[in-house]
């Protein structure tokens, strides 16, 4: 479970943020004092830090600078201060985002998810190389390259993620619902028809005969299976 640290001295706002984050599956810690918050932000293990600017003992800018001296963890500033100079200063010190109070809780959740994803991609930019292969199809998960019979084929992000998921779970049937929730879990719009469209696109890129696929098989009434 992702752990979010909220450093906010307005109890009502902190509890509102906490409630919405918890509803979306996050573990949340609230600290109302700037000095204590800075110590926790620098010593604890968190996936995102949400910090107000105006805090007792240490302000948000001081906390941000302290965190950035140690880590690139996503930091979101949430403040009632609307001046551009504060936004510029916060972003200049390394904040990943700046939300002005009052804000939509749904927007906060969306930005938290987005920055967690960005950070995880950043941390994975130099992973240990792993090659997934099957009957002439090869995927290098470090470089995100796909090769068919030795020739590189370009893939969109979602096509790549869907192919890697299926290739990593050979001979298992996955429903469209399962695939949609797994690959498009961060998207708010769309339906399972998206899965079918992407499967068709993948087949055109990797199959010798897309009408008679050897890799991704349709299991009528059940879903799709990668033939391992």
C-alpha cells in the first residue's frame, strides 16, 4: 500500500485529504507541525509528501528544500497562497506540483496517482535488463523495445504494457475486464472495448497472419490468452 505523508496544520483540510486518499487505497500519516513534519519527511519512507506552505516552526519551503537534499520523492504543495511568486519559488525548490486551496479532492487524487507513476518510471529508468521471448517475439523490458524475428517494431505505451502483461503470464486466460482494470487502472474513461482494439493493433504488429494469431488467442466468452 502506498504511504502518503500530509504536513498540514489545518485539521479540517488534512482530514479531508486523508479521507479521500484512504478511500482510494492509500495509507496516510498526518503531521501538523513543520519541524516534526520535516524530520519525518526526511527520515521516513513515503511515496508522496503533501505539504502546506504556512506551518508552525518550519514552513513548506524549508521542508521542501530539506527533502530535496536527500530524495526525489514526489512533493506536492497545497497552499492558500495564490501569488505566482510562491508557485515559482516552490517549483524552483523542486516541488512536483502546486495546488491552490480550495481544490477538488478528485484533482488531488489524480495528481497523487500521476506523480507516483512518474516517480516509479523514473526510478525504473535503469532496471536490470530482462528479456521476454517466445517463438520469434522478444521484449526487452529495460529499453521497452519489441522485436519480431529480430526486427524492432514500434509500440505505444498501452500496447507495450498489454503485450508484456500477457507475455509474462503465458497460457492463462484473462477476461477483458481484468485486462482493462490492470492496464488502464489509472484512466477515468473508457470500456473493455479498448482492450479488443489494442489486441487487434498488437496482432497486426507481431502476427504473421493477424486473422489466425499464433501468439494472442481469443477464447470466446472468456477473454484472451498468450500461447506460451
